[in-house]
């Protein structure tokens, strides 16, 4: 198993940037690491996913060109750099670990077996 812990959330003005981190402990050799988010009153949605090698990445249309996912396997960490933030990016952001089949344009939540507790991101207008 793997334990995931997100950090880096906070309050930022529209147009600003944040960098989320996800630290993994335990078994960390998962083929896919992803980020999801859940806004108040909405279902949790996919944000980004990255393969073990880091060579394959996919993003939700709503964040393409603004967010960048990366990973450092030596540090057992995955990151989400968020630029040009908008109020509609306000949500709790979750890190998730899954197998290689999760590395596709629109992965399912069920592709990921392990989840962090989440970190709040609030973007003010």
C-alpha cells in the first residue's frame, strides 16, 4: 500500500499561482499518479495524470495550458503547478495513485486505488 499526503494549498488571488505537492510513503512504484479536485456541491473530477516515467501526461480541458503535473520518483513525490488560477479552480485537490491503465486522456476514479486526504485551494476574484 501507499500513503499519500498533499500540501501546498491555500488562498490566492485570481491570476496567481500555487504549487501542490504530494508525498508518497510505503509502496511508491505506481504506474500512474494523478490529481483530482472536488468543488463544493460538485462531484470529484479529474485534473491531471502522469506516468511512472513522466513522459506521458494528460489534463482536463479546463486546466490545459495552465496546470503542469510532474513527479520526482527519487523523492516519491508528485507535483501540480497551477498558474493563471481562476475562481472556478476553487476546490479540494486530491492526489491519487493507480496502475498504468490510469494513464489515459480521461482516467476513471476507479483506476486509482489510493487517495490522499486533500488540500484546499481557494481562488478569490
